[in-house]
């Protein structure tokens, strides 16, 4: 029995000034302008928005601050920004510009103390650990980074447990294998880590229909969707009303 | 025009709160200067992060006296999230830390409620259960992200609850002069904007 609302989250993969979308995190195509896309999703009732800079193109420049400020001026739901967050300064720039959370992957893998330092500095609630999971031949999942290109050697379940201990407040769990294909989420992956964690999990990768969301609704705390919204296969209203019809609570 | 300030002590999403107030047509001043807080009619105390660090940062800026003076003059104080928790006597986050002590009660970790099915931090949208007769919070669903929550001693100031497992937790208070929200009205879509609007008009 689920007694709380599941969060329906729009994921905007960003490259430079554009929203883009790929398949298995590769072969990205431009979708459009982030301001108009995000504002539309907000007005349509999205619960949260994740901006993921897929080529870390915005960092080391002032554009992170300016595009977060532009978003936070008009969108009044939680905003997460990730992709290329490397140090406490990047985190502070994002949070001071209206972001509520930052998503961290590569830097956490390269520097184990980063999650601990970051969560102590700004609070666990602002630190989302992003995991890019790829299934291996032995049936386990390995955590990748740099947008699914580099192997960390870390087992996804062990890594998720470790980052919870280090102070991460949420996990954004992306199945690289399912990402962009619109043929369902990796439920086995979610099952393999759900029981081991106390922090919320946002499941990402593979939503092609409302049934795909229903299938993970009793296990995930949030579901990130992209293609079905970007390509206008579904509206947020379609999704929420059908979830309600299936006795799944949404805002 | 009401004189509105947002206290900036390094532990709050002042940008988003200010944007929400702008949307409603209010021009708030984001400040850490005691003399500006003294003069305000409405004072927002936002907050995210850790209780102890936030309290220390607040006290180090010597704003407590200014806040008390403003309250004596009849200013309205609105605490949000960690700013709500800071209104109380103490928090058990990383040992016991004293709060501002404006309200009776203490801040406890959510595992105090022993609900194995609920995650900590508690993140997401919850419908408010309105507890006062002023209707401001009726039929509103708002965004929470927190690991701690106040246990309010004066039951008559609790303006809403949310259901957390089998328990009801104290999600907001309203004394008439001091208002506190565990949730983020500035991140709660149209419902949150309506709540802010009803306070500022009231």
C-alpha cells in the first residue's frame, strides 16, 4: 500500500543552450529551448524538473547561474541541476541561483569525500547522487560516469549504500540500457537496490507509456520522464489522471 | 506598500522565494542588515541545511536583537522549512542546539515516529490537513523536503498536519504574528503561491 504521492519529474538533458535527447545517453538530438519547455511542463503540473547537462558544457562559465535564475524566476517547483558539478563552489552557485538540489556523479566517483563534504555544507536534502547503471554479463549492474561512457568498477547496489552513508539525500537511478528506448524501466535494477536504502529513489530511463510508470510506482519515490513528454506522446495531465484511475496517488 | 524583507544568512533559497513574491507583485529586500530587518513589516526567515550551522550563521550576523525589536513593533515573521524549525526552543540535529525560542517545542528527527515505510529525508508532495478556521491551507498540496520536524507544544497554534505513516506531523503553525511552514510554499506550484498571497494580503 502506497500512502504517498509519487513524484512525476521531467528530465531535461541539456547541451549548451538546448534541451536534447539521446538513446542510451548517446546520439543526442536537439529538442528545443529549455525556458519554454520547462515553463510548459510547470504549467501542465509537473512535480519537479531535473536539468542534466550531458556534456558538462555549462560549467566553468557563468551560464549555470544565469539559466538556473531564468528557470527559478518563473517555475515554482523543485529544480535539480546536474552534469559537471565538481566542487562546493559549483554547488553554491547553483543553490544561490534558485536550484534546490544538485545531482552529482563523476566527482563523487573520483573523490569519495565530496558527497560527505557537500552534504555537511549544504545539507543532505540538496545532494542527489546520480547513478548511471549498466547491466553486466554476470547479472549485476556497474555504475558508469561521464554520461554512460566511463566505467567506475563500482557495483551499483554497494555504491548506492555507500553514498547514503556518506550523506546523499536522494538517488537518481538511470538505467543506461533502457534510457531513451521508451520500452519500460529496469525494474530488476530498482528491485536490487530498493530494500537496501532508506533515502528516496528517483527512477530514470525507459518510460514509453503510463503502464511503465505504474509498474514501478510501489517501489520508486519519483519517476523521471523525458522522451514521452518531449515528443508529445503523452501530456502530464494524461499521465496523472491515468495514474489516479489506477489508484496511484499523485499531486 | 508593505516593507518586506527576506533574511539572507547563507542558508536559504532566497532567490526562489524572492521570485515568488515578485510574481505576486511584491518587492522584497533580501538582506542581512539588522537595521533593515528592524524596519520591516513582514520578515521571511527561509532556511535549508543543518540546524546548528544555520543558527550560528544567523547569530553571528547579530540579527536576533533586530528581529526581537521588529516583533515588539508588531511585525509578522514567517519561517520556512529550517527557518520554521529555528523558531522553536531546540533541535536534536547533531546533538542538542538551541533555537530562537520564540515558540515552545523541540525539533526531532523523523525516525522519532518509527515508520519503517517512510524514507528519510521525507521528500515529496503532501496534502495539508487544515487545523485552523482561517482556510488559508484548505485543499492545498505542497512540497516537503526534510529529515527533522518540530513537535509543537501549543496545540492551538498548529495550522496544519500531514500524515506521515500512522502519525500526524506538525507541518505548520500560525500565532497570528508568527507563521511557520515545514514545507516550501515557494516550491509548491500554484497552491504555494496562493498561500504566500493569502499571508501577504491578510
